[in-house]
């Protein structure tokens, strides 16, 4: 008789490990599935930050996680988008706002098509002025749901990484999830199956399913057969990260700031008690010490405390689920901390793992489908980031010239070609960013379509002008009605009686 999975062991650390544990325990704990976490030493440093997309709220809801704890405990700040500066020479900055567009019928034209025609006829109002998310962010405000309006937007988060990981662990332990802090000295592998783990204290661990959330260490998946790492360095040139802290920004911005410089980019991510400063750069173009010396100038803020440096290897493993071993998060594929994808990588892996969770122990027919889906998620996210580099207009700078000249991945080139021709975005399966996100990215980097959907010419000119004017008015009026970051935070009140007032990385 076939046996259901009874034992799941998660090996890893920080938010991905505890998110995975909470998801499996919450969904399957009541069916007799035992979840145990073998907690490795944390990869986080005190300055580290998680920048997250609005989709994180959906995961929190499914986990039964009270979102207000983010703001009360994790020094978090909501973010309505990301602003990009200096990627295109003297061109103005632009904000990628987190709009939520209502689905339209197949025959209904997107507003973007009207804007493109207007642009060709002399309209000079910037594209982002018609984005509720972008204009809310620019006004220093946070979008909240609006009844009876087709204009909707969400907000993401800037979260202190150590506090967030510690909070997830606290909640997981309170829910009864078992854990042990230990290293893995050996993985006993039989073919494409992990028979057991030997911990550094000699304990032998057996399980029906092993989940690797160890990040770039790839403690488990890295020992499995046929898991070569495919590097994306040719399209994503940064191979180092430097993270530091600066004073908090007052008033607090409603967006993170991403600015390009000669050897990479630097991000300012506001938190309640500080501003996280993150720089991604090419170590062949600038040394760690040179960047550290230039960091206050690049950030336009004095740096407080220690700056920490780490390697950045962007790419994907050839296989993400082998036998009874599943890779989740950065050990499946990794990208730079741009566009709020840090936690989303783990989030995507967890969501698809749960939808494909094995029915019977020893039978893992879902592994190939998981590999296919996560591969598509990874490529689509990679392409979104590559587009920033490909569309740059920083000339006579080696990193940026090479990034612009190198051939784009075929999947991205198809989007560029179709959008350049008529302002449409061909979407693939398992896209994180939707059509309006790609439009914001492309137009923000000054890729203006050569033409538009011919059906726009069937709209009377005065009607088209009225449509554009109404959209502009409605966006501006609605954005100004939204709460400021400070008002949004003040509405969160005090922490619940059973919630820890503060949790630091020391608790990890």
C-alpha cells in the first residue's frame, strides 16, 4: 500500500526557511505531516534589507501572518514603487508604480495605446503621470483600495531582514514547528535520492522529503547529480554587493531609489529607523575599498556603522527538484536585489511546491513540472532585470556599453521587438510582472513604440483627448487623497499583547 509523506526536513536559514516551514505546516500539519527545520548559520548581516513586492501580502494571508507585525516589529515601511535615476544619461527619472489594472475584454484597447498616439501627435505629459501607483509614490503617499474606481494600486515593503526572519522563526516555533541549529556534515545520497543527513553533532536525519533553503550555499541540492549552475553574468554584469546604513529619511519616501553609476547601481531603501544602502557593482571595474570610499557620495548620505560585502552569483541551477530534494529560493535561482524580487524568488518556489506537493512518499513525478515552472519564473524575472541594462543610455562607460551591446535573451528580445513596433507586450506563462509593469519599464527607459494599435484611429479625436485628460485628472486627484507614509504607519497602532515588541537578528 502506498504511504503518504510523513516527514519533511527543511535545511536552511533566514526568511526562506521559515516561510517554507510555515507554508507546509499550515497546509499539511493537520494531516500528520511533520515539519522539522535544520537551521544553518544565518547569511544575514545587520544592515541587510528585504525589498518586497505587493504579492508578499498574499503569502502572509495564506500563512495567517498578521501584516501589521511588519510595521510594528520589523521596522518596515510600505513602498508604492521604485524610482530609477541615471540609467539613461540626462533623461529624467521614472517610477515603476505597483498598479493593479482591472482585466479588460479582448476587444478593449489599453490606455497605453491612446498615450502612444498622443505622444506621436505632440503629447508631452510623461507616461508615469497616468499611473496611479507612480503618482501616489511621487506624492509620498501609499495607495489603499478605492471603491468604484478602475484605478487601483498596491504597495510593497521595505523590511529589516534580520527582524523579519526572526519574527517568522518566532511565529513558526509558536505554531509547533520543530527546529535544531546545526550544520550538515554529510548528505548520504543514493542515486537521485537523499537517504539521510548526518549533522555535525553526529545525529542522523531521515525524511521523505528534503527541502533546501540554504541560499547560494546549496547545501543539499548542490550535492545532487546534474545540477550545474548556469551563470547569467553576460547579461547581468554585477558580481558584488555592498550593504550599509544611513540616517532615516524625513519625510519618509513612498518609494525606493535606484540610481545607476559608472560601475553598477546603488539603492536607497527607507526603513523606520534607518535607510538601507545597497550597491551592486562589477568588481572588475571598481574595488570594494574604492566603492566604500565613494559610497557616501553615491548615496548622497553619510554612512553610519559597518558596510558589509558579499559575492553575487546570478543564474539558475539546471534542475531544481531531484528525487526527494527540492530547491527553494536562491539555491534554485538567484538575481540581484532589484525590482523587489528578493523574497519573491522564495515565494514563487513555495507556492508552486505546495501546488505540486507529492501525494505519496517515494513518488516524485511532479519534479519535472516544478523544474519547468520555476525555470519560466526565473527567466521572466531575469528578463525584467536585464531590460534595465539593455535599455541604458550611459555611453563611454565599459559596463554600460557592454550591457547595451550584448545580445538580449530571445525571450526578452521578442518583447522589445513587439513593443517597439506597436506598443504591445507578449506575455509568457508564469510571469511575475504584467503588461503594465513592462510598459512602465520600457517607456521609463525611453523605448517609445514606432506605432500603435490601428483601432485607436477609429476613436474620434476629441473623444481621445477627453479620455487622456480624464485619466490624468483622475490619477492626480486620487493620488492626493491617499494617506502619506506617516499617516499610513500611524494607523497601524500598537503591537498586539502577544507579539514581541522588538526582534533583532540576534534572535536568529
